C-alpha cells in the first residue's frame, strides 16, 4: 500500500509538472491579453507529432525534442502575428469560436500529414527500463520527466519572479494599459510569451508522447485540465499555475488510483467498484468548485 | 524656453460620443502647468489622448517638436512622458522595489537620474516597505509609489492625474512638497487636482476646460486675482 501511494504520488507529480508546462503559457495568454485560446492544446498535439517525426527521422529523442520545441515556437509566433493578434480586442465568444476552429483545422492537418492511427514514440533506449528506488522499481523515463519538469518549472519561475522581463510580464498581466504607459511594448512582449508558451507545449507533448498515445485529439483532454489549473491558480499567475498544476496532477492521479480501494474499506465492494471511478473522474472539478467557493479569484489572483 | 508639449485644437471621441471638442495647451521646458475643470469635463480624457490611448479626430499633439498623435502608448512613453494615473494603478503582484526597477530608464538624459535609492530617500516610507506587494500598501504609499515609478523613467514630462485625491491631509502635504521640489530641479509637470490654491502656489499657468473645450487660460497671478473664475468654472 505504501509503495502504491509513493508510486502514485510520483506519477501525480510527473503529471502535474507536465500540466504546468501547458498551464504556464495558457494563464499568461489569458492574463495579459484577456484572450481565451482553445488552440493551446493543438500546440501540444503539434509538438508531440513534430517531436515523434523528428525523433524517427534523426534517431535521437533529444534532437526530436529540440526540433519540436523550436518548430512549435515558430508556428506559435506565426499564429499569433497572423491570426490571434486580431482577436484580442474581440469578446470571448469570438475568441472561443475562432480558436475552436483552429482545433478542428489542426486536427485535420495532422490527420492529413500523419494519418489517423496513433504514432508510436519510444522513450530513449537507455531510459526504457525501470530503476530501483526506495526499495521498489519505478520507470526511469518517468523520473526523467520529473527532473525535466522540475528544472523547466524552476527556470520559468526564476524568469518570471526574478528578472526584469518577468516583472514586465507580471505587470502586463495585471494591468496592461499601465504597463504600456510606462513604456512596455506589451504586444511584442506578448509575442515572446506566446513563443515560449508554444515551446513549452511542445516539450510537454513530446515528453508525454511515450506514456500516452500520440494521436489526433490528444490536445483537447489536456486543454480542459489546463483550464481547471489556471482557474484554480488565479488567471495570469505563474505561481498559481504551478500550485494548481501540482494540485490537479496529484489529486487526479491519486484519486483514480486510490479512491476505489479506499471506498472498498468503507462500503460494499460492488458499490465501491462503481462509485470509485465515478467520483475519481470528477474529483478535480470538486476541487475547483471548493477552491472557487473559498477564493473566487483563484489561489493567487494576478489582478487587484 | 522651448515648448515641450504643444496641444493644438484637439478633438477626440470614445466611439460615438465625442468628449473633447477643442483643447489647446502648451507647456515649456521646466514649466508646471495645470488642467482644471469640474468632474466629467474631459481632463482625464485629455491626458489619455496625450498618452496615446485614444485617437484624435482633429487637431494635433507635438512633443519636443515631433507629432506624437497616432503613436502607441509605449512609444510615447519612451519619448519621455510618464503618467501618475488616477486611481494610482499600482501593480498588485509586483513589490515596491520591483515597481521602481522594472521601468527604470533615463529618458531625459538626466545627469543625476532617479534611481531606487533616490526615490527611497524622498519617500522613506517606501524604503521600509520595499519587499511588500503593491496591494499591501495604503493609499498614500501607493501614490508615493506611483510618483516614484514615474520618476524612475526619468521623464521629460511628468503628468499627474488627481495628484492628491483621496489622501489624508498629512500625506497630501508630503505630495505637494515633493512636487515643489521636483519643480525646483527643473522637472516639467502637468498636474490635475482639486486644490486650486495649492496649484496656484505650485504652477506657472493654468488651463480650465469645460465640456471638452478650453474656456480660460492664464497665469497663476491671473487666476489668483479673479476668484470669479473659480466660481464660474470650478464650482469652488
């Protein structure tokens, strides 16, 4: 039981960190430009496909990863300059409709390029096996994801909290007009934020590729979780996105793994078997509702 | 003395509703000017037009001899205009020190530029709260920070919209004192406030606007001499 809990806690941490890579970009886009970008999940899908293709072509997971991040950053910038920029001044309904259209287009483009069968993406050969950890074995590749996730999250956190660019990003997220009148070109800053967000989506996509299938539609489910994360964390807040990601990642993973077992100890096995998965799948939404009831602006509101 | 800001016959609208009809105002280097008028007459809108937030439908605005109307707010700011806005607009998620570091520049080529340390020496209260977030400050501290934040850009023109609104009397005095010492070192200032007598003591010349039009312009002496103007246009 202890081993299961530790293992699932690590899985939760790993999933939470990957969620953070998506949520970080999403929350800044929403916070600074007041823009709901549903196509954020498509950048994640695009990153996974591009990464898988580049890995197969080059034979190196690392090259695949870097190619995918660079490629998606470029695609992100092009998308922002040509299309999304025109949507900032429009209302949320227009943004939702237009970026939903982008999801459909992205899914079709991927289907045309790579077909509708899921792509196989293997972890690097030397990380394919398990490692001994505290007396039980845990997949080495998942440990790598945790390590990369912690590193990137740490770097991003330093960038946002310790650098002047980070101050501009936070200022832009809380009061765009005031940041501009102080001389910050928020539009250009935002293009940079968008490129970084797209690269982080790609990183999450290729890292999760070997664990989940690389397939059309993979962006949508994780997009919804990312929105839950940024609403819990407070829109526009990087710290909120980090805490929210870890909360959602671990509650979701631990809930699915442990809730049926826990329920079995208090109710009849038959009821536990049916109720457990049902409750587990709505657990993060209960978490969100609870947090919003307690703090309607999320845990770390970026706006005053 | 050369003209720094020159606003000529400016008109502007928010969408369909026209707010400014005919505003003219010139400020020379080193001068302190005010914009007076009752609430809703177009003072803040005039400032938003200077800062590039609303397009002009007529007239022109020149800063240091170059047309700035049509430029983006960030471009205008970089030319050397800094705003202490109504409501102070402190960033709740930046610390006091970050407010003073993030936008620091020397846009006027000041030989003794404003720095964090210099702002802290003028407003010691801010130094004590250097690591507090913007939303943890009192109204007075926020106003000091808003002024400090504008000064760290070392602007050629400092604009204050409602310099002392909503502040306790002692804090108000501190702000007036600060503005007087800024004037003494040659800072060009455009200020909006309700305390006409204090503005007369501080400023060189005044522009009164009513329903989006300039209705009176003159020196401090002229405004001080005719309190009828106060009653007619300012309701005081």
